[in-house]
C-alpha cells in the first residue's frame, strides 16, 4: 500500500469516527466521562499494583474511594449551595435593574458627546452584533443542554459512568496492549512516539489544570465569604471550577461577584475587595499556579483551548466539551510532528528523497 493509499484510508477512518460521534453524541456522555475518570485514576492503580495489590483489588478500592469522596463532597456542599442559589436568584431583579440603570447612564453620556447620526449608527451596529451574539450563545447553550444535560443523560451519568469507570480502569493496561498490537508494524515506532507525546500533553494538562481549578475554587470561595459576600461560596466555587477555560473563570466571577456586591453593599470598599480577589486569583493562576502545576511543555495555547471547547460544545454538546481538550492535544502533537517532518523534507531544503 502506497503512502497516498494509507493517507486516504486514515482520512476515511477519521471521517467515519466523526460521523459516529455526531450521531451518537446523545448517549456517549457517561462513556466518555467514565473513560476520563479511568484515565485520570490509572496511575494510582499502577502504583498500587507495584505495591503488590492485584489489579482487581486496586480497581475496587480506587473506584469506591473516588465516588465516595465525590458523593460526600456533594452531600456536604449541597445544603450550603442550595441557600446561596436561592439568594442569588432573589438578587436577579436587582441586578437587571442595576445593569439597565448603568446602560441608560452610558447612553445618556454618549448622546451628550456624540452626534445624532453617529449614535444611530453605533446603536444599529450594537443591536446587530448583540443579536448575532445572543443567537449564537442561545444555540450553543441549547446544544450543550440537549446533548448532555437532559434527564436521561443525568440518570445515565449516575448509573452508567461508575460501571464504565470500573471496567475501563480494570482493563486499561490490556486495552493499551491490544491497541499497540493492532498498530501497523512498519509505522509502529513513530505512532508509539506520537501517542506518548499525546499522553504526556493530556495528562499534564488535565491533572495540572484540575489542581489549578481546585486551588482557585477554594481560594475564591473562602476569600469571598470572608469579605461578606452572601453568595460568595457559590460564585467562588463556580468561578474556580470553570477556570480550565483560560480567563473565563476570573472574568465570569468578577462580573457576577461585583454585580452582586453592588446590590448587596452600600459602600464601595467591599465591591473593590471582591474585584481584588479575582484579580489576585488571575495573577496567581497566570504566574504561579499554571507554570508550577501545568507546566510550560504542554503545548496547548489558551486560544486553541478556548476554540476547541467552543467547537466541541457546539458540535457534540457536553460530550464534545469533554472530548475537546484530548482532541486539541492530539491535533497539536500531530501538527508539530507534521511540521518537523516538513522541515526535514525536500519540500523545505530542496532536492533529495522524502524521508519515510
């Protein structure tokens, strides 16, 4: 089989996989989430095996411990978050009124300094842009909701994901060995090398970013509660947990936190304190947490991560969000590999044979 035929075969295989993912995205969520949990916990199982435990016993202990910790954490947080959800819902009318008042003041100021025709053009442009943006956000949110948060999906997550996690973790090494056996023998060393780089990229990003999110969620929740923000725990945890999307966690947190603070407090000092908390958190994330916990060798640019998450959510719902980072890592590694091959090829240097 020539190189062209191999490329066509792999390309057709990729197209089939993408079509199947799109067709089955409504039921894939618990399986993808279960595989993610197994991938995350596999090093722990390998460590326990090295200490003399069987794979089955290690898998049972790890799976039970993991889901027990998650269940206990949710049971402890839910009563606290329930009250704060109600409190922030009660603040929504006040927040809407505050935003409307600020918008009116901004419009009145703009009208006083800009000509009438400029204001008309600016208003039309803003209306068109906001309508397009809101339409896209609504479509994306509807896709994520229908694709991953329907009642059936929620029930399947609770019932099926632990089972998938258990069996994937139990069979992980055998699955990897079997996939390695199926690699084409001529290209197996190169494929193994690229798969190893992909594994390093994904593991460094996922495990490191999970640590960053946990640290930020704890910091935001404690700091906002200490300054007296009545929904500080909810806002802090939410902002921290979505910090895997670059800058979005801090921007969302500071927007909602400052808005709630403006409604709750009379003075400006608590509002500035809330804003300062998120600024400090973002600075620590950028210059301390991410370099230390994620590292600089991951090779996933912030804009590439944001694009991957948005594209995954739009195309495949919440399942696509879970698949976004691994897919981005795979594409990034393959692009770097293709560039390195190009730099060693006659297309770049001129003359000679193309390396096999």
